[in-house]
C-alpha cells in the first residue's frame, strides 16, 4: 500500500480528539503529563494509567509509583482490554480537517481513513524520479501523465519513459546487441572454464605419469633391491626362472644376476623402451621378428609390431597394449 505524506507527518493524536471530556470521563488522562495516555501502562497495585514514555522517565528517577504505593519497586502491566477498547473507540477528527475533511472517525480506524478514504490526504508521486505531491483525487490523474512514469510498448514489450523517444526497431537492435554480448560473455566464461579444466587434466596426467615412472623404477630392481640395468638383449639362462634360452634384458652387476623379460617385464612408457628409444610402428613385420614378451611372431599372428632397432627390441601389438602405461 502506498504510504501517504500525511501518515508520515508527526501529528499528535491528542490534538485530534473531538471531545476532550471523553478522556476525563473515562479516566484516560496520564497523571504525569495530564494528557491522553499514549501506549498505556498500568500500576499493578493502584491500577492507575500512565503513558509508557512518561512512566519510564519517572522510574529513572524513582522506583516507586507516583501515587506512593506500598511496594517500593513499582510493577507495570498492560491495562485491561476495556481500557484499550475505550481508547480505540475515542472519536477523532481527521488530520486533514483544517483543509476540508470533516469526517469523524474512531481512533482505531484513523490510519485507514488517512491512507484509503480521505480525499485530502497528500501522496507523493509513486513514479521514481518524480517528487511532486498531490491529494488522493489528483494523484491518479497525475500518475497517468507523469513524465517519469514507465510505459510498456504493446508492440515490442519494451519499457520506457515518455521523455525518451521510443523506437521499436532501435530497441530490438539494442536487445539483439545485448543478447550477443551476453552470449559472447557466456562463451568466454565457458572457454575459460574449459581452459582451466584442461590445465587440471594435464596436471593430473603429469602426476599420473610421474607415479607410473615411480612404479616402473621400483620394479626394476633385483632381489637385493639393487637397480637393474636394461641391456640390448641376448639369449641365455635366466637367474630367476632358470630358463636356458630366454631373452635376457635386465642385469644386476653387483649380484651378477640377469633376468628374462618374463621374470622382469619392461613397461613401455609414452611409446618408448626402458632406455628411452622411440618405438617404431610396423604394420607388416618380417617373419624372422619375434616378440620379446610372448616370443610369438607378429607376422604369423597377422598383427602389427613395435620395434626399437637400437636395443633390438620387438613387441607385438597385443603385448604393446598390455605393457604400455
């Protein structure tokens, strides 16, 4: 509900009493200020009424009731509903009585009369940017003509003020431009998010590769935990499985031991052998090529081969997938 200028003014309800004898006859006079009690409080012993503000000020100086009740510490309570009803039913004049309103209203209905009924109540224009004030009748007419009012275009749905020269096409173009800017911003934000996610994924990938390398290095040790050396490969007897014609790849110079690829399988990291040589993809390997892992011939199996000629190392495609990390 729009608040009236009148309701925001500080006016005394006491000044609006139609008949001051009403408060005297009903014992509604505060003994401290000698006027109509406002927000009344009652002494719990003598039942005399006081304005809430008046008795609070009194109690700052003295804790005893102004009527010298026996209790040295005055106790306050809300008055009986009869008192509240009597005050609510007091007949009042409208605050606008001096400019023409002759209505007589009960106290409890006074505020509603000011805001909703009185034709002389002054209202501020509800339109933002307008500070003009009018009575209840004129405010409606002004609001429809106010230069600060908001108009909704029936054609394009745009909102504008009368002082702005509205052009539907221009507004539509501005709307389209803003939408494009919004879309660009969303795409930019999404791109930034994608870049950030990609950086996170790449970082995680690097962490995984480091972990894989640590796993590989930890597996390249002998039974005494000495670091093994990768060799170019030769056939001979494996120290661990005692196979007599095995492809030997890892050796420990300290322990004088050597291991075949079945006992100490190598892992292929990023298409490289343990020495870091690039593995070359061969779609059709020669029939003399033997896989160092499974000892099969890729050409016979009809599958590609991966070769490191520097180490004389071969891996059929199946074993390449199995041991790649």
